[in-house]
C-alpha cells in the first residue's frame, strides 16, 4: 500500500494541515508542499517513479510521475497556488510582455534616489524569480550596484517608468497581474476540488 498526503485544512490553498493516509484512488488535485523527507510517489496516481515538479524552489512543489495527465495536473495546481499567493513567475511575464526584457533599468531607491544600470532578475530553473504583490503593489526583483556593492531588492513595478516603459504599458501590466495570469488554472483547480 502506498502513502498519500491529504490536506485537511478548510480552504484547499491556505495553510494545509498534512497527515499521512493510505493512497487508495487517483487524486484530482494536490497542494504544493515541502519536498523534503517525502516518499517519492506521484501525488496524483501513486506511481512509485515520481520526480519533483518545483514551485518556489527546489524544496517546495509537487511530486508527479511522467504521465501527461499527472504533469498537466501538477502544472495546473502550481499555477493555482501562484494565483492564490499573488505570485507571477518572471519567465511567464516576459513571455506575455516581451518589452519587460530590459537590458538595463533605473532602480528607485527607498530614499527616492535613482540608481541606473540595474537588471531585472529572471532566475533559474532551480531558483526562479517572481513578481509578488506586497502591500498592494506588484513588485519586481531587481539587482543593482552602488558604491561597488551588489544589492537586490523587490521594487514596485510602477517605478519602471524611470526605465523608459510607458505609463500605459505599466498600467496594462498591473491590470493583467491584478486580473490573474493564472486565473484559468485556478478556476480549473477549484473545479477539481469540487469533484
């Protein structure tokens, strides 16, 4: 008999309470969780040759097998998690808004000064970068050098206006993010939760 993790929290996307239960039938949905010290079985079908489908980093995600159904469900569930937590993967944003792929940006500092020569962080497969909504502002991860020191920060998107992006472009980007770039996957996840 395989082991399955069951979420017993009232809301399926918030603060899951995890317990081990017998795996008896295929699962229609899975909540991303820690990948440390886990049985390597597919969280959807119980197949014992599972691999990690990463979410935020190499330690957080979903275990899935190679079947297309399970991989597609994992992608859907990861995107539903992003939608709920107000994340947007930088790679997905740059595909939707290629003008965001700037070679150099002006970084607005907390004191109001502007540091030229910054870069938008795109991340890697193992450590992806995300836009995140913080204190009602969509923030973008950036790096910059000042006084010979390398620094990184999350800067509100609205400050990209200092990097040559138009106000209408930035407004459109914020409206798209507020509407939810993963909204369809979130809706599909919620439908799977009802089955």
